[in-house]
C-alpha cells in the first residue's frame, strides 16, 4: 500500500489528508518480524485484522509494507489523531484482543513499536 490516496490506500477519513498535516498526527511505527515461511498466512490474517483497527475512534490511516531485503520483516504505519487513541483506545478495546489473536502468533520475536510526531 502507498500513502498516495488517503481514502483508498489508508482507509482514512474522507476529505482528511493527514500526511499533509503530519505535525498534527501521531504515527505509530512498528517493525514486525514474522516467522520465516509464514508470510503468506500473516498477510491473510492481516487482511482480516485491518478492519478491526480501522474502525477505532481516532484512527486516520494504515499501511503495511514488506521488506525487500528481509522478506519476513514488515513495516506497520498507523496514523492516529493522538497517542491516546492508540494506547488508551485501541489497546484497551475488544478489537485489540481480536487483532492480537489474529496476528501475534506469527511474530518471530516481539515487534518494536514507537510513536512519532511530525516536526514540520
């Protein structure tokens, strides 16, 4: 997925262009190491899990990319209106438990998750 069209590729709010106003949003950055050989199953599970996060209050967009050099590494980028939408909202929701059940069994080691804010 690319960040070109917010409504199609990111699933963000119609008419909202968060990447144009990066300083106003939180970007969750996750590097997900997937067990080698389970990449196709992970991608299928992600397709099922994506609507769970996309339905959350404060969600603005999402992108999942696969590394060219290390095909078992994935980069997850999620845009949130604020950090609490992720940490207090999604992480404490029943949908997060479903997300976890669908995806966390594929991790080769714990993912590294960080939150970023634009600086202009």
